[in-house]
C-alpha cells in the first residue's frame, strides 16, 4: 500500500494525463457523436439520398405519363401502347372458374 502511494505521488501528473487522454479518446471514437456513429450516419444519409433520387425519377416518369393522358394533349400512340399491354396481360391470365 505504501509503495502504491509513493508511486502515485511520483507519477501523479503522468497518470492523470493518461486517464484524461483515454477518456477523450474513447469519447471521440465511441458514443452517439463519435467517429463510428458519424460513419454510420453518413452511410445512412447517402443511402437515403440515393432513394430520394430514385423516387424523384419515378415521380417525373409518372408526371410525364399523366401529361400524355390529359385531354388536350392526348397522345394516341401512348394510349394504344397501354391498351396493347393491358390486352396481353388479360390473355395471359388464367381463369379458375
């Protein structure tokens, strides 16, 4: 016990600095605002940005298709294509009755 107290008195500055350094290092790397959490949040954000781009492209496609079906700008070729696709689907369906 006496040797521990004498060792602590001799190396007090070093031990306190070591504990402070370890505390700061652990808090920088781990935790809710640490480096690992930052990397996880950035990958999540990039994934959501890609999903947003995909959804915006789908929305623009639907807006274009709806614009082709509005009465003053009715695109007969597009309408014919929709009818043909629908009829092909109806022919492929099987009746179980």
